[in-house]
């Protein structure tokens, strides 16, 4: 009897006319998820686009008023019907383009205490651009908007339509970028072009930041503040310490391809706001404070080191970096990643074989699926298991991809190799024993006009020392950071030191696996110049840029020691002599399988 009544009631409901049902047509649209991924159910052309100026609690241009950060919002029109959405936010100083600014001269002598070289003057743009009123766009915009996310663009202080001044990574820049996250969460105010209050009442407050290069660096900066509402970041080819971008252990070192660029040059490049005078004093001060003379780590660089505040990071982090990136070098991503791991931050890493690149250009479909699951999980709360997947996705040298539990490869261990005499042509790199007996010394003379590649391919040279293993009988995997522990003396009170790891193929061609640099005057501390006395012996460690590399069977590992590196270091006049005591020098490799694997390959 009860069953029959329920059946009759159910049938009656099914046949009720639509007008008798609740007003479902007035309910806001909702995103759709399938297999843990947001689906493209919104028309990416049917959007609300608005410009707002967010108030940042900083006065970087010293005009007596809080700076204003220009933001452009692109959101599904469904947000006009009450749908609330999370935000994918890209902050950038590049939306208005860049000015024509000269780099610093790098053909200069090295600093010697007591004979201070005058700092280079400020670099002033000769051709300038101004704010760009055209709508901002991005290759990811339509992808995210179609799937129920808003996309927000923020112009860095001093660039485009923002006020304030550019400062290449300091606290003011971070506050400016952070203010948009605060606005999306109701903690900061904003106005539209007409001066009317603008409220992000369409936003859930949950925000993910991502971008490439500088646009990926700003997510690291903002995450290091611990700001609430920033749920995740995807820093691609991003900086985590500006000192390591323009310096290395006291040495003035270039970003690959940009010899002579520095913090002041970059600030001047992105200084695209309308007022061309207000920020000039700040940029001139950067030119002095960055210190291209000693290269020492200082307060200027310390406030631009986001690793200092890794303990504040609450956002999950998907690090992406190229193993062939010599602009923002790979260890900018890997050092940040290892510190995030150590502090319990939810993490994942993609390492690819390209250089300064976005993975969408390398593995589009898989990358977008990963990114979609990542954003769907952290911004929409979808339980899709992305946080339980293997932590490391790595592209191998043959362009294949592998997923691994973690990076560096679990089980990789540091193993020492030892150079033996003959380095002016090619000495042996022994996997078991250092040179026995009394001090065995080999010498080189600096010549900054020669590239590392030229030095590596010379049959013999007085400008470098080169040591080689035998050919590997099986592949050897390196995963982590290579170090050179050197015993050195110098015939002048200043010299560059460069260490290079090379893959020598059976046909004789050489490929640089990784390289590193140091100023021996900073052997004890990157923040302190400690003079060197000609003829005295010093222990000097060079940490090479972290890599993951598979040496093929039949190939050799070679170790090159030089003074200046034409493409990266300052370039003094030729002649500085460097002596290497082989008995107290070693190369440390992070080998998968440790010492047994290395000896199985090389004997």
C-alpha cells in the first residue's frame, strides 16, 4: 500500500509542467568536472572584462600616496548570474613591453681589496615605451575561462598602468603583487577607471598564481608571504633568489645570454609607467646597492631571497624548470623545491630537456591535463588524487618522459672522483684513488676571450685543465648537485674560478652537462670578501648548477677547471695564473646507485 502511494506520487512529480517546478532556470551555472578535471562548458568569448586599480599598502615612488596596481579581470559571464569562481592570476612587469637599456660592460678587471674599482654608472633607457591600453592576453586565458576559472592579470609596480616603481624583486614589488590576492579576498580596496569602488564579489577568494620567468618569480615572492587565499602556485623557469640569478658565491655571473645585465638594467627595462622621472632615483640607487664590484651577498640581495621565508609558504607548489635553462638556471627551481619539501609544503616538480620554456610547447596535452587536475584540486577542492601522484615528472635526453617518486632520485649518493696529472692535454679522472705521494700541482693561465666550449675541444691548452674517465660500460644517472672541492693557489690577488662537467661522446664531441663559478675571495662566505695572498694554498668549493642527467654507455665524464668563463663571468685581461693541487682536489657526483653503480660503469 505505501509502495503504491509512493509510486503514484513519483509519477505525478514527473509529469508536472515545468512552470510548477522550482525556478531552476534562475540558478547560477556551475562548472563541470570529469575524471578530476574541469571541463570546457563556458564560452571563452562570452566574458566580462574589467580594469581595476588595487590599492597596495606601500609608497614605492614616494609621492605620499599608496601605490595602485593595475589589474585586468577576465571572467565567465556566468559570474553575472551569481556563479562564484576561483582565479588563476598572472602578475607581470612585461605587459607593456620593455625599454631599450644597455647592459653593463663585463670586460673589466676583478676587484682587489684596497684598490676598489669604481662602480658602473646607472644604465638609462635610450628608447622607451609607455603604458599599453590594449587588452592583455595569455595563451592560458581561454583554457581556464572555458573551464570556470577567472583569469586576472596584474601589472607590477612601475610598469604599464600601475603606479609605484620597479625594484627587481624586493619587498615593495611583492606587496604590490600580493595586494591583488588581498583584493580577491576582500582585504584590499580597488577602483575602476571612473573612480567607482570595485569589489570582487564574483570570486571565491581561492587563487592560484602561475607564469614563466619573471611572471613565475612573482608567485614565489607572494607565496613567501603566506598570504591567505593563495592556494597554489605554478612557478615555471622562476627565480627563488635574485642573488643567484646575477651572482654566484661572490662572483658577478650573468644570466645565460644576457652578459652584463643586472638588477638595475632589468628595473629600467620594465619601467614603463607614464611618469619617466619619478623612479629614476630608485633605479640609480639599485645600480649602486647591487654592487658589481665585490659581488658580495648583502642586505640588498637578502630581501630578494624568497628562500628565507619558505617557512611561511602555505600554498602548494608545482615547480617547472628546464634542465637546459641557463637564463634562470635549473637550481633556482630545484633549491626552492628541496626547501619546500623539507618544510612540508605540498609539492610536485616537472623537469624537461628544453631551456627557458613553458611545458605547453613541449608536451601540451599531458601538461594541460596535469595543470587542470592541479588547479581543480587546489582551487575547486576536487578530490582527483593529484597530490598522491608521483612527485617528479622528468623528460629524458631521448625526449621520453618518466614519472618518479621524488627528485632528486631516491638512492642517489655522492661519489668522489679524482683528477690525475695531464690536465693541460687530458688527465685521468679516477673513480677510486687520489694522486698518491707529495703535492702534484698543475697550472693554467686565465684567458677570458676563450669560451668553455673552445677550451673543452682544444687538444691541449694552457688556459684550462681537463680530466676524463674511461668510456662508460653502462649508463650512469646523475641526479642532484655536482661539487668540485679544489685546492688552489693564485699568482694574483684576484681571479675567477670556473668548474665544468662535460659529456664526451664516442665521436669526440663535447656537451656541457653543468657548470659553476666562484670568487675565491668569498671562499668562506658569499657575504664577505676575504683577500687571497698570491702563492698561498686555499680550499675552494664550487657548487655546479643542479641537474638530472643520463650519461649514455660509451660516453666519458670529463671535468674542466678554468678561471674566467667568457659567457658568464666578468672578463679581466688574460694572464692570471691558477695552480691546482691534485692530491687535495676531488669532483663529487650525485650518482644513482652510488659508488657501486659508478664503479660498475667505469671500473
